[in-house]
C-alpha cells in the first residue's frame, strides 16, 4: 500500500514537472533568428544601436533559457527579440534613407 502511494505521488510529481517545461519554441526561435540576421544585414547595430542592443540581449537570454529547458520563458524572450530586431531594422532603413546612404 505504501509503495502504491509513493508511485502515485511520484507519477503526479512527474506530470507536474513536465508540464512546467512547455513545448520547445521552434517557430519563435526561427522567426527571432531571422529577424536578427536581417536587422544585422541592414546595419541596425550602427543606425539603431539601442533597439539592436535590446534585440540582441533578448535573443541571448532566450537562448540561455532554452538551454536551461525554460521553454515558456524562452518563448517570451524570442518574441521580444523578434520585435526589437524588426523595429531596429525599420529604424535603420529610415535613418539610412534620411542620410542618403541607400534607398529603403
């Protein structure tokens, strides 16, 4: 009887712990990575350094969280990284256009 109680307890604990991890945020990772690459190609690090810094920091934090299997939290930071990278890319395009460096 004591063994069956332990087994039920351990099974419940296993279900609870595995539900905390959440699915791997593959789509969010891919979109954030693509946004980071495109922003870098458009010189966002030069023309929009503040937004670029935030994008890069969010992306790095998401990668660390993913390695630690904190998938739900990593997903949030991948989404933030994507948003900051897209904003940095847009700001870089506008500034490059305003300075005459290139067309948008």
